[in-house]
């Protein structure tokens, strides 16, 4: 296009005016939101103190501190117009009522661990706000009733700490990483070290309080069993904002045992991993052995290390007996075993730096904060040794890849596929998570994404099929995304069936009933069916 000086000046004026009008409309939206939220929240805490817009010096830190995947805080990524950090349940209600009234899209954040940054950025919304409920984190533990009410902004580490503070023989089965927001984590399932014995975090929820699309606070009885089913595994931010979970505590012995055994390729890692696949989901339910795989350097040679992290509900004598009967090839000895209480095992398995005190759990800090892209698969038949060798070759091509294999079986196999939206149950030997991490910012993204897609392609013959299953808590946009607010059932089924199998249909039905206008939406939210109104 050819531009004269005067037309450039004109263009400049137009641009300047539109910038000014955008800023004005943004400010007035914010003012209207504050006024509306003040009216609709039945508490006297001033709303203005809970809002951060780009003019506040703390906007950037409030936005970025909880974000775990640094890819989504890069300057090129869309930012919210403002961040609302409620201090009371009524504020969350007001956020829904007022956003709806003002036509503002919201993103909901508890712990900020979403793999694709869905809780604080957006691919398809140009204007949105973040409702960050990290301040809402009360935990009320009732040991006598073996239950606890937990506000959704708490981390799982805080929940573990508060349980252990009251009892050494109670626990909650949820994730191993201790900085996960309980709001987002439970909505997708949640597994860690106790799922073989007791199932997922979502399997151990007995009640909840949620703000629905009309701004009402509903408990289990008021929301009904369909919605209560959908929020326990149907993925975050499709049905409402979870305020509280009532969780069931599970019994654990006073002494549990953990161990770590590492084998490299030179020490027979391939054969051992093949054997692990034959026993991992069948061993005693009190035992869980997960495997962490990554390249390592041994005497200046790059090789593959497979690290077996074991967790056992009992003392080391009984553990050694169980291992001897089911997996003697691992070669666990008494000196590999560490006896701890349950909260001690949480610290051991969470990859927090060794020697970290349990009080660290109250700091809500993630030890993992980097640029990454991850994927998940579910394995139903052992991957042959020759195929494992192909995986090693691919891992050795990449800078910093990590693979985590977690066995299922036990209680996981006894819960039916449709009991909750999480369908990866009987017949699953293990979940296969793979990830590549890097530190050189945005410029590394395409290269590393290319590598992980190659591994995904390579794994095709060895993992679940029709559909190729994936874990919704390991969100992966490569599986497909909603185009905008009008994604069809067919389009969303592409990724929806992978996460939920046939439960996707029931999720769509619930969504259509509780949020027909699709107020709670994001790139992988459950779409409602079109509803024709008179
Ligand atoms: C380092 C790391 C370790 C992990 N370890 C495990 C593990 O051991 N086991 C496991 O099962 N998973 C694990 N995960 C995955 C984790 O369970 C998910 O990322 C989970 O969604 C995180 O929840 P969050 O609240 O921290 O994240 P957020 O980013 O805040 O939220 C995730 C999703 O839930 C929605 N959401 C958040 N809060 C609410 C709410 N109150 N109501 C409704 N929707 C909400 C968000 O909008 C978003 O869609 C891990 C993730 C990371 C990054």
C-alpha cells in the first residue's frame, strides 16, 4: 500500500483515537464492574482492593506468580483486562453476575498449573478478566467424621498439611506435586500415591459448593446429581466456579515406606521396565511404584535413567515381602527403604528439595516453573522392549525430556468408567506422561513442540486406541480446541472423547442444562447443544 505523508498523519490520528477510546471503555468497564460487584456482594469488604488492572504496579506479579508454564506469561500472550481476587464467596457470586451483565468473559484460576494457561490467558477471547480465587483457602478438618471442607483456592499441599496436623492416620488421595490448586485439580480427577488404594481425588468428594451460571451458590443437594457428577472429573471451568469441596479422608498406617531405585540402560533398564509393565497394576494395592525416565550423563556418556519411586502403606518388613513376591527383579533392599509417616512421604514424593520442612507446604510455591509442553497417553498392553528402545532414541535426541509412568489397577479398576467423567479405569496398566522443558523462552517453542509431536506419533501403536485417551488435567491443545463460543458437538468430540470417552455425551447434556448460553467457556470447555428458544 502506498501512503502519503498526510494520509499517514490521518492514520496516526485514527489510531490514537481508537487507543484512547479502548482505554476509556476498559476503564469504564472496570468501574461498572466494581459498582455492580459491590451491589451484588452481600459483604462489606471493598471490591476495589481486590482488583488489579495494568495500571497497578502489582498487576504483573499478581498475574504471573501463580503461573507455572512460563510460555503463557510471555509479552506476546494475551493478558486479562484486570484480575479480580475475591476475599469472600459472595465476591465470586458477584463476579459471575456482573461479568454476565457486562458481557465480560472470565477465566477462573485456583493454583495456576494449567498446562495450556487456560486459567489466565486466552487464544480466542480478545477481552477477558481473571477471577483468581487463591485467597479463598480455608480448610476445616473433621477427624471424627473423616471429612474436611476445603475452599477451592487451597493447594493440595495445604490440605495435606492441615490433615496431618490433626492426625497421623488420615490422608487424602490427590496429586504428588504439592502446589496444585484444589479447585482445578479435583475437577479433572487427581491422582498421586494413593489412587491404587483409594481412587482419585474426585472419587473421594462427598459434597461441593459451586457458583452456577446464574450466580447462585449451590451445594450437592441443590445442584442435583448430574451436575455433581460432571464437576468431579469433567475438567475445569465448564460448569461454574467451585467454591468448596467436601472431601472424604482415608485411613493410612502410622508408618509408610518409600524407596528409590535407579537403573540406567547399561544396568538393564529396558528389560526391567518391560517387567514393571507386567506387574505394576497387579501388585498389592498398598504398593505403588512409579517410574521417572530422563536422559542422564554417566561417565560422560549420555544414557537413559529409569528411577523407580516406591510408596507402600506399611512398614519395610512387609514391603520387602510384597516386593519379593511380585517384583524381585527390582532388587529393592532394606537399605533402600525409608520409613516415614504419611506427611513425610508426601514431602519425599513431591520432589521438593530434600530436607525441606513440612511448613513449606503452606507457602503454595511450585518448585516446577519453566517453559514446557506435555502430553499424556494410557497404556493397556506392555510396550515391547524393541519399542522402548525406540523411545530411548527419541528421548536422547531432545534437550530436557521427562517421562513419568504411574501405574493404575487396584481401586482404579474397581470403579466403573461412567461413575465419574474420568473414564481411564479397568484395563489401564499405567498413565504415560511425557514432557519437554526448556529455558530459552518463546523461541524454543516450535522446536520442542515438534519433538513432542514426533514422540506422540511414535507411540501410536503402543497406547490406547479408538479413542486414543488423554488426561484432561494434562491439557493438550494439540488434541483440538473450540473455535469460539459456537463450537459444535462434533468438533468438540474430537478432543472430548479422548478425555472422557462416552462420558463426553453426558457432560454435553449437563452443560446444555446448566449453562445453555455457554457463559463458562474456554478453548477446551464442554460445549452446550444449541437450544432453540421462542
Ligand atoms: C508441576 C505439575 C505437577 C502436577 N502433578 C499432578 C499430579 O501429581 N497428579 C495429577 O493428577 N495432576 C497433576 N498435575 C496436573 C494438575 O492436576 C492440573 O494442572 C490441574 O488442573 C491444576 O489445577 P490448578 O488449580 O493448579 O490450575 P489452574 O490453572 O488454576 O486451573 C486449571 C483448570 O481448572 C479451572 N479451574 C481452576 N479453579 C477452578 C474452580 N475453582 N472452579 C472451576 N474451575 C476451576 C481453570 O479455569 C482451568 O481450566 C500437575 C501439574 C503440574 C504443572
